[in-house]
C-alpha cells in the first residue's frame, strides 16, 4: 500500500457527501464513488456514443466508453507515481464524459445552439447534473450522491453565472481556487488519451496517413525510436509501438513537471493545492510538440470532409429532435413529459443528451421518416 502524499485527498480531509450515508463496510468511500459510476446507466450508454467516429462506422474505433476506460488507466498510473488518491482520480476519469451528447462535439455544439436562450448546454455541467439529479438507482436520493471531490473533478470548467447556482461545488470558480490534484490530473490524462488514440483511430480509418504524420515531430521522433529498435517493423505493430511511446513520454513529462511544480510552490497540504496555481502540467519543452499534434488532428482528422459530413448530419438530427419536442412535448416519453412541466427546454436537453448515437438516429426516423412506426 503506497502512503499518500500529504496534499492528496483522503477520506479524512474530504468534504463528504450531500446526503449522509453509513460508511461502506468492505471498501473506501472513493471506491464506492467509482463503483457507483461504473454501475450507472449513463456509463453504460457511453458504449454507443461517439468519440470521433459514429458508432455504426466500425467496431474497432473508440467510443466514449473505451475512451473513458483509457483515461482512467492513464490517470490511475500517474496518480500512483505522484502518491495521490488513485480511487478518486479513477472515479473522476470514468465520469468525466457521462453528460456528453450523442455524436461527440458536434452534438454538444448543436444542443448548445438549441439551448442558447435557455441557459445553454455544456457537457461538464451535464455530467454533474447526471450524477447529482438524473440517475435513478437509489431509494433514498436522486443521482449517485458522490463525494464533493469527485463532483468537483467532474466540473472541469464553469462560468460564474452557472457557478453561482451550484453551491459549494461551484464556489472555487468564483473564488479563483483550484480543484484537487486528482481532478487536475484527470483533466490532462483525458488530453493524453484522446490526442494519442485519435491518431490511432485516424490511421486505422485511413483518413490520415503515416506520411502526413511526418509533419508532427513528436510522432516522428517516437516512430524513429521504434524503427531503430525493431528494423523492418511495419503496419499496426509500428503504429502501436509508436503511440505507446508517445503516451509514455507525455505521462512521464507530466509526472516530472508536476513534482517540480509541487516542490516550487512548497505545497504540503490539500489547502495549499487549492490556493496555488495549477500544479499538474506539462513541461515548457513538451508544450510546442503538443500544440503541433493538436493542430494536425484538427486540420487533418476532425475537419476531414468525411468526418464533417457525419457531424453535419448529427447537427441536423439534434436540431430536428429539439424542435419537434419543443413544438409538442407530448412526443417525449412520460418521464420527460413530467419534467417538461417544470422546465421544458432543460427536460428536452436531458433527454437528447442521454441518447446514444444509434438511439438518436432511430428516434429521428420515428419522428420524421414516412412509414416509420413510433
């Protein structure tokens, strides 16, 4: 058992749950949070939600579920190296996308546009809303009743207007304070995962090529290391060996720079973490390489015409569904009809955000395709 650092989150310094519960018998409180997340409905739905490629486009591409599991693995490994609370870090990583719409960022942008006059839509806020309100698993409370530190890790960013409505979990945005190191870590582990795995899926799909990646120094350097060690290696093995080295490079850099930042800030407690600037960070030497990689993915993968064609369809599906339900909320399932009596736009957003890709497409056909039976 690794002794936690004095600035890690523990059960002793946790701010606890919104609703008091008896302590678990055979596991810790943060393990309980992780387990509740893994067993919740929203987590299962991530299997059929887009990362980059819509679910029906192929069985080998990453989904929100496989992405979340990969983020959790990276988060947990780095948390152990930094002597942080692995269970909390893993819980935040597993839950960070629970509120994401179908069809990835295109779905979020479309739903946010639909909600512009009704408070907007942001998937971090929706993830928190999911674990606080929307999940219906327990007799004594709505949501999952997670610990404060898990909830604050889910809420990566938040406008002051929204923060004022969120009580204690939103206060840090108004006070300019930081979340735990575990939460900061999960945020950057998310970035490590999607930057590298989007390269992998892009190559697997054929939308980007190894020749194009010659313009990305961090990929080229690691590919050359692989080629030098394994002459003649090609295909999927070359790609996998290169990407695993890129992940390791970023993780080790993050560990070393974070340790240096903690030492420089003389952090000795969780209170020091909250009062300090962001401590979990990459080195200044690595950042230019990461910017080049992100720009490459944006220009060559996310903006590839085949991806844009699908995301354009996705936007229309979201817009059509929202408009139909706003026009006649009786088209909603009974549970959401009841919610719509109090706040129709938000109830519709909750329903759409909870859909998987294929369910959204099926619901669209039910409402708009001639001959389809509801």
